[in-house]
């Protein structure tokens, strides 16, 4: 039976597109109220927000989720509108391509700002609100942080940091009944992989993914909701990649 979340509140950064939006939709379908963050509010975002509002109350706050001031604003908006926070999903992210010899120091540091520092800032900002009733945090990792892949050293490094960050936070804050887990998606057909060439697509399906298909944002969202709502799971990492990271040949 699906858990009824009608009295609960979720804050999702990067929640206007892709995996973040799919998680927001899955939570809304169960009645959770939402605070959604994205960088801007274009026509596509407005349509997504309108669709979410068919099922629940939604507050939208635009801004860069990696900015400490925006993190504070998001939590303040959550407290003002709903008075509580049960689920925190820092899903904002982006690609960071290149070998170490290709990257500028600024590009390297920006990968940490977006994927690691952003979690630091939003968790600190949200801590007191989460600790009032206990809550659940879900980080969005990647199989790129589990196994090596070419020419993405910054992305692999920052995604590889998230499981240990989750374990550290889970251990420190279990006493407050704050749970922290990670999902690690593989190749999910979202805008993130829109530039995949036909040759790369064929290679992925024929040689890399044992299930011979790509994942969907909804595949990630169903697992995300389980980790967010299951009260006895914390400090864990769940890979969702069609078996790609477990294969040997």
C-alpha cells in the first residue's frame, strides 16, 4: 500500500526537470506538499509546476541551489508556507566533462560547489527544521561515482563523495531521527543524456547495460520515495542502473 504523505512536506532542489521533477511528482501523487527550486521559471517550468499543483500545494523558489543564501531562503520559505520539513532532496546538478588536463581550476571547483557544497549548505540550513520531528534526506549520486568512466574526472569525484557524506550525516544525526540515503542512477533518459550519439546509445545497450534498456526518471523516483519514507533505512546507497555497474565484461 502506498504511504499517505498528505501531512508531510518535501523540499526538492533541481525539482523542475529530470530526476528531481520525477521525485517531486511521485511525492505529490501521495499528497506531500512541495517546495520546488530551480534556477529560472520558463514556460516549461511553469507547466511542470501547474501539473504538480493538480495534486498538492506547491511553493516555487527560483535561484542557484549552491548559493548559501538561496539555501537559507528555501528553508525559510518552507517554514513560512508549511511550518515543517519532512523530506529534503538536493537534486540540482549538471555535467562536468573533461580529463584533469582539460579542466580549469574554476571548472573543478564549480563541480564541488554544485554537487557537494550545495548539500553542505542546504543540510545546515534545513537541520533545525528537520530535527523538530525527524526527517529524511536523499542525495542524488551517480554510477559515475562507483566505477570509472572516461573524461569525467570532476563529475566522478564529486559523485563519489556523496555516499560517504551521506553515511557521515546519517551517523551524526540518527539521534535526531534524521535519515540520510543516496540513489545512484545509471543512464537515465533525461536532458542530461540528450547529447548521446547513436553510436554511444548502441554501445550502451549492446555492451554496457545487462538489461539492454535505458532507465527512466520514474524508475529512480520509485526507489527514491522508498528511501525517503522507509523509517528503518539510513546511511545506504542504492544503485539504479540496469546492472551496468555490477558487470565484469
